[in-house]
């Protein structure tokens, strides 16, 4: 893989996060269509296939629940056809989330994703999301 291709894979991740931080659900949806392979396989807190499922999770669920969501990149590492991203997510719980009505509480939690690229698009993604911290901050579980 050429250095230019590697650089563009990192740039693709940054472009995706910039869109997610825009607060514009339409831009997020369009960017997801452009940077993910239509048959993307997800291995995050749940297993799923397809860009439509990813858009439902990000645009329909996450943005509805946390309209002011912001993702800050802590680390972005690239090797071969993979990019690893460690980030911190912040937001205010203003919409229904996983059955929990809006609490108005702020959350901050970490995530780590490994993204495998094919032809400049994300074809597979593995992720670890600190769901425990998220649920604790929303009052869904006790410490």
C-alpha cells in the first residue's frame, strides 16, 4: 500500500469525524454513504452488516439521543490497510436512548475502533465502547 493511500485512509476517518461533529444529520448520512463500503461489517457492541444499519445506529439513534454529540480524537494510528482510532465522546442526553427517556445529563466516554479499508472505504470495523461508563453517567446503573 502506498504512503498516499495510507494518508488518505487517515484523512477519511478525520472527514467522518468532522461530519459527525457538525451536528448536521444530513451531512453525517451522506458522509457515511461515501466513506463506508455498502456491505460494511461491524463488530462493535453489536454485530451488524451494511451501511444502512450503521446509519440507523449513528443518525437515527445516537443523534436523536445526543444532538450535541462531539467526538475528540485522542489517537489515530495507521498501519497497512487498518486505521485505529481512540476517541472521547461527549454529549447531552436530550432524546430517548436505548429505552431511556431524556435525562438532560452530560456524558463523556471513550471508544476505540479498528477500521479495515478496501479501495479507500471502510469495509470492516471493530470497536470497544465504554458502555458501562455511559450507562452509569445516565443513571441506568449504580456504581
